[in-house]
C-alpha cells in the first residue's frame, strides 16, 4: 500500500499536475448569486438611463423609438441551450488529484483517468448559470461555462464507462440544467413583460416633464446661456449582442428642442371617420361615382369635412414645399393632411407617398392617403399598396389599424428619422366609366 502511494506520487512528480487551462474544473451552477436581485439592479439601471437621458434628445426623438430602445436596453436574455449543436471532444487522460477523506495522513495522490467532455453551445447571458431563481433545486447541477459553451465532464472514476452509462449521465445532467434554466426563464419572462408594460408610461411621463419645463422656460422669457462646465452625455457601453440585433439609441438632433403643436388623436380619428363614411356613400352610388374625376371626388369629401369641422377644411392649400388636396386647420395649426390619387400602379402610388411627405413640416404629423380604384382586383391592388408603403425608404413600422377599411403606417420625415408621420391608407372602390380608367392594375 505504501509502495503504491509512493509510486503514484513519483509518477505525479514526473508527469506533473494537470494544467488549469487543459482540464477545466466543474462548479456548482445556479447558486452563487440571486437572480431576483440581478433583475432589480437591471431595472434600476434602465430607469437611471431614462432619468439621465438628455432632455432635448428625449423630446426630439420618436417616442416609440425611445420605448423600443429602453426596453431593449433593459431586457434580460434567456439562456437557450442548442442541444442539436452538441458535440464531444476527444477523450483526454490526465492525473486527477484525490485525497483519502478518512485518513488525512495519507496525503494527496493522483490517479490517471480518462475524461469525456460534452459541449453544448448556448445563447443568452452566461451569468444566468450563476444565479438562483425564485424557485430552485436543493441539489443544483455541476458543469463549467467556457465562453458561450456549456461543458459537462464524465471521468472514468464515476463508475462504469460504457457508452450507455456515459450517455445516460450526460442526459441526466442536461435535464437537471434545463430544469434550473426553466426556473430562471420564468422569472426573466415576468421581468421582461413588466418592463415592456411599464416603459411606455415612464417614457411618456419623462417627456411630458421635460416638455412642461421647456414651456415654462419659454413663458419666463429670460435668455438661456449654456454653462461652460456642463457635462456632455455619454452613450452607455453596450453589452455583446447574442440575440437578434437590438434597436440603436435614437440619433440626436444636435439642437435644443422647441415645443411644437401636436395634433390630438381624437381629431385625427374623427376626420378619418368622416372620410370612411364618405367613401361608403360613394361606393353605394356607383353610377354617380363613375362620372367623377379626382377633383370632384375630393370636393365631395371636403363638403362632408366642412360640415363636420365647421368650414375649417379647404382644398388645394399650400403647405410646406407643395400643395395638398385636403388640409384641415384649427387655430392656424394643421390638424389633418390628406392626399387624393387614382390608383395608377405601384410606381405612381410611391410618387404620391413622396408628394405627401413634402407636406409634413412639424412634429407628429397625422396624414391620410386616399386612393381611388377604378376596376381591377381591389384586394390585389390593396396588397400592392401596402407592400409599396412597407418598401418605402421612409417606412418605420406598421401602425395601430389594419383592416379592410384602413391600414396604418408610421413613416419618418425626409432627412429626419425622429419626426414621425402617422399615415392612414384608405382605398375607395370607384365604378369604372368609359371616360376614366386606371392606368395600371
């Protein structure tokens, strides 16, 4: 017995102990930190980022873009194991350190073992493997995390080393790890849902506070001088992206924000409701509608708008760099911009969108694109119009409504991605006449 121990000690001296980078040590997962505390700290950092965001940039950027940015900034990625990409390393032999726990006088010895290593790639935040969720296992699994790989080891001294036993060991260990990840994912999903639910209100409240400050500053009437020692805002360091690309911080305008008029959503929806009712009336009178040209249809729409808005609607009114077909003004402010066009194919439709964009001269513009269709496949034409808008270089995202009557979009103004234009697309089915037909279906 003594001879055997001496032999192994001498062998260890000749071969040398295993290097740390050659044989990775396992550790107990899901036990060294608290996930709930981590999520709370992450939420605090996002709230602080919103509080410290430059007021002019916060007011100058699109509110929807800001919400998307802060949600992405605060989101915590779940860990996803890619078991379909799992692979094994070649087996390796090394001297494994051991000690007789019942006889400390024996000292440390080394035994040569064969190690089998299963590697499972993953995406997400590697720190999650260290954190204990609100629900946890009393016997957390062991493994090692190397970069974005989970490594599970099986040494020959675990017991029988047949293929079935090794595979069963790996499967059991993976199942235990995935169970603990499931506990973590529940906490993370709840956190992310709360973040998405609360952030729009927080951004809106912060913008309202800055806007009120700007308005008060303007009302006071004193000139404002920039302090020479004012600190500039630093862009936060971004973590390595392991999930699909997240939205960038909205581009700063480089100018102080000036309060501008905003169109009430209720006014916008009321004007669209009038136009929708007018469209239905026109479609119910096909013989009359077939004789009308673009200007005559527009005049009918103006009559209905004037009846509703007490004569504040007008046709062919100049606005910005061009003229629009329908413009509603209220107390010298633009309330609604509308463009009327007959369908002439995707190219002419895109030209109409470009023309409408020249009318948008202030923030948060509301607009409508009214397309008159004579003949052809109405559903197919609607699909072409929707696809043309989504392909437009100023397109940002789909809007709130999507139905047979109306499709909503959010575009940005020419040269300024922070100035958003809410656009409602409404198509009118006009009966064909021998005098007027569409150029292209």
